[in-house]
């Protein structure tokens, strides 16, 4: 599990770091794109529509055999390549809300830092962004047996829980995403 988590974190942070370098080196051309993205509220509409979709999905009444098919769909383990793909997908979703990251890059450009210092700052920014996940990984490595037992018990409880409780969770996530999106649209 630890190696797959490290691969996931590295793939996500690599995408952010490369995007940061590309934005920094082409900051003039990309500045207009970022401004138009925030003015058009693309990410706010994305979150609003996704939230509404999740809330609507939560009203679905599962049939009798649906629960067992849903549980069979959940993977027992994920491959390394699956974690890389998941990292890229997470980056693609988070990318729409990374405006503070882009504005920090624009600020470095406005302050006329040299390229080496700017890339070092980007690297430090990415390390700080992933630091909580790395700390959780170290806790898992240090207390692996105990943590693994707790996670297995949690997984067992989730598998035993009816699908309707999962749908309640989907509704809550949908409501949160809708709230984020609507606030962005109204601001």
C-alpha cells in the first residue's frame, strides 16, 4: 500500500510541478487564459453541475441485487499504473481550482525573481502541498500493523453497510460541491 500511495502522490505532484513550470515560463500568454477562466466561472459551473448530479444520483433506489454487484465492482487492490492514472485524474479535477497556485506563479513573475529561485519556490510549494499526505504515510509505515487492522475493520463495516448509506454520502458530497459552485457563481 505504501508504494502505491507514494506513486499516487508523486504522479499528482509531478503534474502540478510541470504545470507550474509551464505556467511560469509562458506566464504572459497563460495569464489571459487564467483570467478568462476565473471570469467565465467555468470551475464554479462544473462544481454546481457535478453537485446537482451527485444529489440526483443519491435519490436512486437500489434494487435487491444491486448491492452485491456494487461491492464486486470495488477493487481489492489497485495496480501501480492505476495509481498513476488516478493521480492524473485527481490533478485534472483539482486543476480547475488551483487559482492560488497560478496567482503565486504570477506574483513571482511580477516580482522578477530569477528562474532558478522561482523553480525552487515552486518545488517548495509542491512539497508543502503534499506534506500532510507524506506525514500520514509515515504514520502508516511506523504503525503499519495497527493501522492496517483499523483500516480493514473500517472496510468491513463499509462493505456491510447498505448501499443506501453510501448514497447518503454521495448526497452530502453533492451538496458540498453544489455549495462551492454556487458561491463561485454568485460572487
